[in-house]
C-alpha cells in the first residue's frame, strides 16, 4: 500500500528514501524527513557509545539538543509529539534501558478508560480487561492485553496501568511484563504492540495528549494525591433550572468527580437570554430547588448572583465577575451538548471560548460525534480546553417535567424527592 507523508500528506513513491518513524508508526517524505533525521541521529546511534559511564551524559546532551532544535522546527504539535516519542524509544532501544513514558490526559476517567481499551483492541487480537482497584485518593485500573504467540504457544501479558484523579488520567506503564507488572515492564519485548498501541491511541484521541515524562525505572514511579489531586479549578454550572432535575444533578456531580474541579458553583439565571419572552418561575423558587438538589454536598455552592442582577444574565459577564473574585483559579463552565454546540452564537461567545474552559456532559439525544467535532474545532480555533464527561446522563429535560406536571403525571424519577415535595407545597407548574 502506498505510504503517505505524515507531515505534508504527499504519497511517498517506492523509490523515494523516506524517513521511517518506527515506533510512532509514521513515514515522512524525503523533503519533510530531512530535518527529522537530523533530530534523531544521536539517539539512533547511541549503541556506538562504548563507555557506559558516559552514556547518561551523552543522552542528556542528545535530549537537550533535540528539544532546542524541535522548538525551532516548523512541525505541527502532533508531529512534534510523535518525534518526541520516537526519540525516547530510540534512546530506550539503543541504550539498553527501560523507558517508560507516562502520558497525561485531561479527560474523564471513563473516556480515558475507553480510549485505552479501544487502542488495545486495535493493537492486539486478544484484549482482556482486568483488575479494577479503587482507593480513596485516586482510582487505578490495570489492563492486561494478552497477545498470543502461536509459534511458542506461550503468551505475553501487556500491562496498561491508568490512574485517574479529578479528571487527570495518567497512563503510567505499558509494556510486556512477567510477575510484577510495575517493575518488570520492558519496552523491548513487545515493541510492535507498544507502537501500535500509541498509534491507535493518537488516531482516536489526539486531543487528549497533554504532557509526557520519561523515567528510566518504572519501579520508581511515585504517584501521590498531592501531585495531581488538587486542581485549582472551579466549575460554574449555569442554567434556568426551571425546575432543576436529576439530569442537572448528574451533570454537576459528574463534573466534580471527573471534571478536575474542587468546587462547583450552581448559578441559576435570572432570565436566560435564549428564553426571553417565556414565563420563568420566580427566582426564589428556582434558587430554593437548586439548594435542595445539592443539599449536603460541601463542594457545591448555589449562587444567587445572577438572580439578584437587574439585567439579563450573560455567561461571559458572570464568568468575568467570578474571575475577579477568584483571580488564581481556572474557571470552567459546565454545560450539556445542546448548549455546547451553540457556544459561538452566545453573547461574546468567542471571548468565552478563548478565556475559559468547559466541562461538557454528553446529553442523551445528541450525536456524540458532533460533540467531538465541536471540541476539536474550538480547540483549534480558540485553544479552548474541554473535558468531556462520559458518565451517562439521564434523558430528562425541564420542559418534560413542566409538561408532566400540567398533565398531572408523576415526576418522581425526574427530580429529587425534596424538589418534588417543594413543587407540590408551593403549587408550582400547575
Ligand atoms: P428546558 O427543557 O426548559 O430547555 P433544560 O432541561 O435543558 O431545560 P436548562 O436549565 O436549560 O435545562 O439546562 C442547564 C444546562 O444543563 C444546559 O447546559 C443543558 O445542556 C444541561 N442539561 C440539562 N439537562 C441535561 C441532561 N439531562 N443531561 C445533560 N445536561 C443537561
């Protein structure tokens, strides 16, 4: 099959001397690959260093030089990331060292979990998901990808350990191992699988990739809660909440669990701009129902800031106001797919996308592919960071609840018991 250059997309002719990025699984045409070849030269020829003592210094120099030159290069962030991998794997293979690359993803646990599983499936014929271990501080899952080798009738287990805390997922190890998965990972044993795995992972979830580090001994991995558990992020969940329902509750709680935030501010809107002209229940009732819904959750604050405003509540203005109150915090706006897809049309939507982050719940009834496309588009146009929550959201809307109440139907599986009681006691939505 004809190969395509990963940089310019041109078809590489059979006679052309292309540059093969063996571990990243990519080819570059002669013109695009020339610079890459220079960048990787030192790492590829490490086995010519015969003095063991000098090896570390040589590796240090190679890396320093590589990163300086890479910075100056014209490659896209994606090609830069695969060149970095290529360098590290080359060092691992040529210096007879164990190299572990930890990849950090800003993504919900389930999303990262699925991506790992799917990438494993693309790379291996037999994939078994195994061992779920949870601790208080963070969760850890271990996968074992079993790959059968027919010739020897034995098999190698490949471990992929992912750890997640507050929306940050770290893939700590992937490699073949015997006995103890942490200390006996060896990149060399199953190079083909490892490169296939990362290639599949990139193809599926390019936008996840955030940061990677290299260590030379997997037994030295130390992950503490403090290292990545505290996020310095606040989530703001705005809506008409007329009434607030179990879909809202699920999204707010999932944002706390998976969205990398320490605190959730629920912000009922006085007049939601797109709902002008419609009758909206009095502010004090919507505020009271929001409080009842999140009662007992210390991480949640229900704010009456917008309700007390005399003017229309625009999300951009509210976020600016909150940023003034929390100058050191990163603010993330929480919303469902329907709202997320429309963000560019909001008042100062572009500024909103440029200045703040988003946590989005995949609302039932909307195509997930559309959500993924929008996330990619916002990222490339405005640099917007978005975390997608993949916990299932119940298919509930406030409209459905108002209609059920008008028709005298039960709403007991649509809102919390306390809200149901409140609606009855106050004779709302009759
Ligand atoms: P209505 O039916 O009156 O339009 P709604 O149920 O959509 O109301 P809003 O108050 O407009 O509720 O929603 C606030 C935010 O919550 C929006 O960003 C919306 O996308 C999100 N949201 C609402 N319901 C769900 C749900 N079931 N799952 C995920 N997100 C939801």
